[in-house]
């Protein structure tokens, strides 16, 4: 069994698509109309056939509440791996990304946390 798609609740699909592609550098794989929303998936430019990230509308009340509560508690919604957290932190800071945690060593990993502007905190990790 493989993980082929994982989802992330977002407040606005267009805003999320722009942030995740233009700021973070992911590439759009699918963008298909589904009723009033879209099935939008992204992939890492380093792995076109890898796990897809679905930008899931948070329209369901439970999704909105979940997203709001984990954000308020400072809990990242997901984690992305990077080769060098410090370099990625500096690159994103230059683009105006707001971090809630600067690069921090924790045991064998270095991590940082930023706001994706779409209702989520995202953690980047260097192993």
C-alpha cells in the first residue's frame, strides 16, 4: 500500500494554489472542477510521480473548526522536508513569509514553522 494523496484544508483554493506554487515552489499536477470547488493537487518538482498534496476546501464546519483549533494551538498541519532549513528559512523570509518558529535544532532534526496564509502552520524539517 502506498500513500498517493494527502490533503490539507485551505480557506481559499486560489490563494493556496498561488502560495504553494509561486512561494513554496510546488508544481500543479491536477486542477479539475468538482462542483463549486476544484480538485487541485501539487507535487514536489523533485518527484513528479510522488505523493500529491490536495488543497482541500475547508467548507465543512468540522474542517473549519479543526483548522482553526490546531492553528490557535500552534500545531503544524503538515510537514515538508528540505535539505537545509536555514537556507529555506532565509529564502522564504525574503518572500515575506511569516515564521512562528525560527530554525531550531531538536535532537537529530532542525525545524522551522511558518504561516501559509491559508489557515495553516507548516513545519519544514531537515533530517
